């Protein structure tokens, strides 16, 4: 897992998986990411809450993805 969080690995994430990398790449993040929508609020759920609400959270996600 440590290797997956390294900049060498994370440099490939933005354009291969079309997602933000898990670590801050600073100026190495491709410029195209400057044009993305920046959410005003990021959600973080504690692991215990995720475990408790997993079924409901997955159902909400599935509903959103099938619209």
C-alpha cells in the first residue's frame, strides 16, 4: 500500500482513472484538473458509521448511478 501512495504511482492516477490522486501532487497534477468543478463541501464518514450505514449508502449510490 505504501507504494500505491507514492508520487511515482499517483502520477498515473489522474489521467488513467480520471480521478484525483490520493496524495497531493502539487504542480504535477495535469492542468485539465483546473477546469473541474470544485465541491464546496467534501464528506468524510467515520469507518464505524460506514459499517453501520453501508447498505443504505450503496443503495443511494446505485439509485444515483442508474438515473
